[in-house]
């Protein structure tokens, strides 16, 4: 009975909060005025920005940083990238603009119940940066504040990693991830899929009240069915907007003298780095280069303690810049062991260096074409069947240098054709012109 009363109270508070947000959005629409200056800024909505102040070093943050570096690093470019950081921050007591990675980032403070004055000040700061379009990395409930506050500004929802019920079920099979998130049951984790669908439904309900253009784009076409399930929308029609990366200059594809596989990612439970550790134990003839750090050091410590004695397991910590460049130039391939992925930036980076990927994920068949696909591996991934799948593909990447080189060359050609910043700009411009944004 007590649980039922609590649920009813939460439901009532949720409805009151949503109505307050709609009222606020309507007040913003009524008092908004057009800018005399032509709007040029691309305002990204993302919950991270590849910085310890802004939720660390995840792939979404890396994507936005890459794009911001490209636009904001060129004095002659009249388009700029801005980040409207949607989550509350304990770094500020009032909404303000701070600079990270040469980029203006709009922050808002943590308040028990956000005051309208605070929300207005936050939205005014974003508006003052003269946005042409909002581009959200996927859709999260936290995006409601900037998107409601700028509800006359067109919105592109750029699908990167939609997580439907099935994806959350896979994640829930990893016990350490449940501990990391402080959850007791799989249903608590799966409820997050519903939160997204409810939030995006409310976004489109607001669009009926306050019309504005909302467009979908996607990094990988195979993500669309998952997006339809995640957002409870059918069909989701989306433009293809490639994830851009810097393509390194390479005279020839090189490999270290000793076979080496590079793990490039966070040491978090959802990434299952312990599979890489166990594979290092099973393949002493190969160096396993672990480039990443843990968000929860305590949780990862027992795994590291169990395997750190292995001479071929190199724990490098977070690596970026020239050191990361050298690792990608010389490794034999990139190893991905995550329980869940979409199209990771690390895949694209590996391909750009002419390096194959060994993974249990195959977005748009990229790993089949340019790497070594193990097939799906669920749960902890330490059972013999799962490890044997990785063993087989690791043996393949080592045993056939000609195939490894040819797959690597094709992967690099694909990156040079479709994942440059020129390609990104061209596809984005097509969306803007076609949709009249």
C-alpha cells in the first residue's frame, strides 16, 4: 500500500512538473524576439564533453568535442559550435557560460526545484549565443530544459545510441553495472527506456502546441529499428549524418613487432574490460594495451588486482593526443568487449588508421567488413563459449597478415570517403537546406 501511495505521489509530481515546464515553454515563445544578426551557431545538447568537469571521457563527449574543435578552431569559419549542457552542475550558483575546449558551454546550477528565473536565465544565455539549430546527441529527458526554453529553434535529434528494453536487459545481465548504478533489479534499469519514450512523446506533444521543426538523423542505419522501440515511435525517418573524425596522415600501415591489441575505452562495467584481461591471460604471445580509466575505481580494483601481474597486460590509464596516435599507428587491431554499443568513435578511429576491430558488435556491418566479428556475447562474457569466440577472431587477426592488411585498407578508405569533416558538413548542410532550417 505504501509503495502505491509513493507511486501516486511521484506520478502527481511528475505531471505537475511537466505542466510547469509547458507553461514555461509557452511564456518563452510569447516573449521571444528574432535576432537581427543571422543565426550561425550550432548548439549541441549533450550530457558530457570529454572533460572531468562535464562527466568525463565518454564517446558522446568525444564526438561533440571533435566537431567543436573543427568549427571553433578555424578563425575564418563563420559557423561556431556551442554546448548547452543540459544537466545541472555544482560548479555554478547561477547560469553562466564557461569555456571548455575553445567552446562556449552554458551551465545551470543544481536546485531542488528549478526556479523559473533560473531556467529563464539559462535559456537566455543560449539564445544570446545566436543559435541556428539545436542538435541533440540522442534524446535524454535532461534535454527538455534547453529544448523547451528554445522551442522556436529547430531541433535535429541525432541518433547515436538508442537503448530500448532489449538493450537495457543486456546491460542488466552485468552484475557490476547494476552495482555501479546502485540498482537492485533489472526492472529499475529497464525503466529508463520508458523514461526516454515518455520524454520524447512530451516533446512532440509540445510541438503540437508550439510548432517547430524536429528532424531525425542517424550515425548508422541499423540503429533505426532500435530507435523506434526506444522512442515508441514508428516509423522513424532519419537522414544519415556521419560521425566525423580527423583522418590521420599515413604513408603505410605499420604494426608493432610483437602482436598487440588496443583496448580503447573506459574501464567501466558496461565495457566489460575484464574480458580483455582474461584474453591477455589466454594469449601471452600478444600484448593487450589497456587505454582507459575507471569512473568507479573501487568497483574495478578487484578485477585489476586479479590480472595486473600479467606481463603482457599493459594498464596505460587515459590516453589521448600523440600517445594515443602512436598506439593506433602500431597496434595490430582494436579490441572492443562492451556488452552494449552502437557505432563507437573508437571503431572509426581504428579504421582511420587502417586497423581492424575485434568486437561482438557490428554496426552497419562495419566489423564484418573491416574487422573480425565474434557474434553476440551477453552477460559477464567470461564463460568458455564467449571467450572462445574472441579467441577464434584473435587467432584470425594474428594468423593472416594479408587479410588483416586488406581489411584495414578498406576500413581506412571508408573513413576517408564518408567520415571526414567535409562529409559531415555536406550532409548537415543537406539537412538544413532540405528542411529549410
